[in-house]
C-alpha cells in the first residue's frame, strides 16, 4: 500500500448531469448483459415453448392450420414475452434492494431516478433481444409480416413502449416486496389472467359475454391488436392510440410513485 | 473540507467550523419499537470514532440515519455542517458509507464496479479508470480487478467495498463493521488504511464487533445499548470509569462454580462473568477492600481457590459491566 497514496484529497470532478448519471446506469445494464448472457435463456424459453406448443398443438384446431395460427399468434406472443420479461426485471430489482447495492446508490449525490433509468435500459435491451429471437423463430416456422420490415420496425417500437410502461408495475412491486420469489409469484398471478383473457391466443368470439366484454377492454388485447395491425400494415391511428393508453397511464402514475417509494426511508 | 459542489462562500465558512457529526436526540422507530432512542453525538473533524454495542443496539440504524438512508423520527443531526433533514444532498456529497452488507454488483468485475461509481461521481471515462486502478493498487487487489465480484473471497469483497467508498475522498466515512469476517492480516490492512485516512483529515465513524478494534483504532468510543448511549470517552476513560479493577478468581473445584458466582455477585453487587472454558470468574470490584472482603467470604464458605488476581478491566469487561451483555465477540481478536 505504499506506491500511490489513493487517500490523498483528489480534486473532485464537477457534479454530473442527470442525463450523465442515467447513461452510466444504462452502461451498467449493458455490462450486466455481457456478463450474464444466461439470462436470455429465462427470457426466451417460456415464449418459445408457448409459440411451439400453441402453434403445433392447438394451431390446427383453433385456426384451421398451424400456418394460419402462427400468423395470428406471433404478434401477441411478443406482447406476452415483454410482459413476462418485466416480471424478471422486478425480481432483479428486489434482489438488488436486498443486497445493500441500492443503499450505496441512495447515499450518493446523484439524480435519484437514475438507477431506474438503468433498469429500464436493461429491460428495453432484453425486450429487443427476446423479441428478435421470437420473431426469428416465427419467420423460420413460416410467419410472414405483410407490412414487411417497416411494419416490423414499427411493431417493435410499439413493443418497447409497452415494455417501458409495464416495466413500472414491476419496478413498484420490486420496491414494495422484499422477497424476489414473491415478486415473481405475484407478478405472474396478475399477468396470467390478463394475458390469457385477451385476444393473444384465441379470437374472443366463443367466450361468454362477460368475458368478451373484459377481453375487449383488456389493455393486453388492445396492444395485441395494434401489434397485429402494424405487422400486417392495417393498423389505424386509433388502434395505436388505444395500445399506448395503458403504457402512458402507467408511466404517469407509477414513475412518481417509484420515486416516492425509493426515497421513503 | 474544500468541496467543489458548494460554491456559496458564506455557507462554506459556516460549515467549516462545525464538527463532522453532531446529533441531538436522534430517534428512529420501527412501529412502536425505538431502535434508536434519543442519541446525542458529537464527533470532531478528523477523528476516528467507534460505536460499540451488543447486537441489536441500534448501531446500524444510527449510521443509516446519518448516511441519509433512514429518516429520523425525532431529533436533529448535522453532518459536516449540513442539516440532515433539509440538506440531504449536501450530506451525500460529503460522506461515503460502507454498510454492514456488501454493496457491490456481483455480476460485474471489480474494476467495472469502481469505474461505474467513479462515473457517477462525474469522472470522465479515462479519469474513472485511472482512479479505479489507483484504488486497486492501494487495496492490493490489482490481480483480481478483472474478475467478477461474485468470485471474490469475503476479505477481497470487503476491501473492494471500502475502496468503493473512497472514489472521492469523503469528509466523513461511515464503516459499519468494516473488518467482520476478515482474517487478522486483512484486518491489520484495513486498520492501517483507516489510520491513514484519518491522518489525511477524513473523519471515520465505525461500528465494530471487536473490542480490540475499538481499543486500538478509535480515539473516542461511544457505547450504545438498546438505542441509548450509555457511555462515551477514550478507551482509557471508559476503563477508569468502570472501576479500579477486576477480580479474577479460579476455583479449585469446578463443581463449586455456581455457589462461588452467587456469593461474589451478592458481595460485590456486580454481575459475574464466567470464562467459557472453565472455572474462572471475573467480577468488577469497586475497591481493593471490597475485593479482599469477597475473597474472605469465599474462604469462609469453604470454596477453595486455585488462583486469584486483581487487574485493570479490559475493554471487554467494560463492555460487559456497562451493558450487562457478554462481549459480542471474544474468541477471535487478532
Ligand atoms: N427495517 C427494520 N424494521 C424493523 N426493525 C428493525 C429494522 N431495522 C432494524 N430493526 C431493529 O432495530 C434494532 C436495532 O437494529 P440495528 O441493525 O441498528 O442493530 P445493530 O446495533 O447494528 O446490531 P448488529 O450488531 O447485529 O449489527 C434491532 O432490534 C432490529 O431488529
Ligand atoms: Mg449492525
């Protein structure tokens, strides 16, 4: 310990901007991705199994042929993928909070929301990668987006916005619940009904009236409809606006709540 | 301490004179339970100050309040002249805390952890790397810097965690049990580091499970128990205040231990400590006369002694006498 004296008073750099703090956290998220590529496995396996099972087991019965079903099902499974991914992100936050890492962040003079900016960057990256893998598998199996690459790009942009909005739900759960597995259980308990009672897997025509009424207003259905429309080139402005409603509302409500929960001590 | 984030010169002049830490009646409740029940503390700048107390005394809670991680329910506190309640950001800019539990990202390499924190403090990319490497050299971790933290040993992790608090030199460094789990060599290393920091003007507030550590390192010690400060002073003052000495007796027959302990307790009106390994009892005696009388009483009861001695109390015995709790850690002081 004699070569350099790291304990001398080194000149302090000027306080960085909120944006710089947020980007630094984003960089950490990217690094984590490099170090733990296994996490992709968690993210991709569930939607992959759903895609394969639904297409080949139920596809013929539900849509006449597996090819037709895949065409119907794939945009929706992307929404489901993003929703499930968000649960893992909430678990990650709950784990980090339990470890004292966030204590370090909270005792630093930084923009208080920047740790969450990093979390969100990581989430968006995960959504993008998982979405691309599912789409790639879909394309291999015969899925064809009628609107071509521009449609796919537009759909993925919408997907990221959806992921961003849903992300807040699980950030809040992660902040509230100390046990990561409880975050997961609770997350899936909330998600399963909204994901299944939607138009992702089946057309709602055969459902009882009360359920059909729910499916029609279920934000997941609205998102799925818009995703299908964008991929097929048939989306209306109203479709997109309806799909954006829930993410916008969630962000407006939960981002301030996140800050409040985080600063509460 | 010059602080580039503070530009207001009058504010700087005001804060320059204040002690590093000053608290008045600090309280933290969890439900109806008072974890910290009104603590007054004054820590001058540049001092190494130890907080000693049994498990659950409120040490961590007190420190977390001072590091802006927990909000006091009552009382006031200033850190480096900044009010905790109204100026938390200024407080954060002048402190660093290494908590009881590691606050590192296990998935990243050691170097990435430090570069990341340096970037948060505002260092440019190059400067951040340089600073990280300096700290790695100083903490003798250079060989491990490209390994993921999850592959570090407990001692390496602890050192990295402390290094992470020194990216910029803090005005006050909070160390919650900085050497718990370290081997004696690593512990000495951390002690050297703490002394050097203190010489360069950093105020260090530490909690410890090792009485030896407080004895060796700290200029002043506050003993807290059940959320209250029950004593404060230098190690020597604490020992002097506890009493003139301790009577240590070794019984000839271990079977008579209980009777002897009861008798000593009755005679000297002080709690008796038993050595874990055998027939030795220690008890505080207010005066040598009291000790002699107690020894006489043992003899009168037919309780034979193998050996007895009067000695100054160790800090451990001070701790016991003050808190009525056996010292938290006895077997592995270096
Ligand atoms: N978040 C919390 N909720 C409820 N009770 C708490 C909380 N944090 C601490 N306590 C309680 O407050 C008391 C003081 O805890 P604290 O962690 O400050 O003790 P400590 O002196 O640091 O103990 P140790 O030596 O074991 O680290 C304990 O009884 C503990 O159970
Ligand atoms: Mg503690």
